[in-house]
């Protein structure tokens, strides 16, 4: 499997609890790929493995020709500078202004003069429609505005890979549509690879070129949004239609409740 970013038979777990079972994926520049699935299906774990926060028990993750988990610490940190991350709920620095939040990675990872940093920050805030809010404190930002400032910070270094962890969570319909459009527009402008982890089917499908559905740590289905909508796969139908009954179980596997309570079966 080749691509700008690939996961090749990746397996990961905590002790005997397996989170990902031999997962293989491919991501290309210029494409938005959505990772969907129920809570605990391994979506965010995949982002952490790509960033090198976690190490797979087997398999490889290759980013632009580099095996992520074969790098030493300095090499990994250099590689991470080429990865943008929009955290769930933004994760802005609460004691910094919108401007200072976006400036942070530029000051941390470059030796650019302050005049150039100022211009770059204003350009990034302009790209997300918030140049006029540059001096707002985080407490002055609405949820949607905070998410857009976080997006400006994620693209501050023009990374070729941007990862979005639940970028639509907690947003009103207008803010959600605005953030979704920004993700698509920035992906096309920067020619980057974008990975969107989301439960929001409608808006994820509206901007995605390809979709992976994860269930119980495996790829249950994959394809374009059109192929997924037309699929008669029980996993796909259950998730897209929000069905309670189906192959994606509500209860985590456990022995009978009566046995745990010491009651007769």
C-alpha cells in the first residue's frame, strides 16, 4: 500500500485489550478522508499513532516516506512540525489572545522575525474569517469562533497533513457548516492530506473524498461517500441510520450481569 501517509497492518492495544486489529489505510495529498464509527472504535487512537504519541504493537505507519516509529525523538519532533492538529473543542491556550494562539507554533518552531510572524498570523486569521478578532481573549470567543482560531493555529506552519478530532462537536448548525466549508477550502488551497474524525455523517460526507468506517477496531467498510450511502453492508446501514440493533453492539463485551452480582444464572 502506497500513499503520502499509510497505515500498514497496524495493531494496537492495552494489555490484552485490542483497540485496532491489523488496520491498513491510505491518505493522499489533496484529499479529505473521514474516519467514522462509534465511540471506542479506535478513531482517535489512529490520530495518536500517526503523531507518534502511541506506538503500534505491530505494523508500520509511513508519513512521506518516513517510518514514524523508527525515528528518534528529534526526528519525530521535526516530523510533527509537518502535521497540523485541530483538537476536539479547540484546546486554545486560555490566557492568550486569538493572535497569540496562532503565533505560538510560529514562535516555537521558527526563527522568523516578529514582523513576519505578525503578517503570517493575520493572514491565517483572515483565512478563517477572524482577522477582526485577533485581540480577543479566548473567553470572548464563541464556540465556533474558538474552533476557527484553533484551525488557524493548526495551519500556521502550512503543514502537508492536518488531522481534525471531532471538529464539529458542540457547534450550532451555522458554525458547523462554516467549519466544514473551511476544512474543505483549506485542504484544496494547501494541497494537504486531511483526516477528519467525526460522528457527524451529513457534514463529514459533504466534504470527504473517501470514508473509513471503523467498528470494533477493524475497518468495517470503506469507500466514497456515494458508495457508502448506497451500501447494503449491515455495519454501514446501522451507523448511517442510527439503528440500535445491528452488528455494532451497545454493550462492551462482558460476562453475564448475574455472574458479576453473584446471582444464580
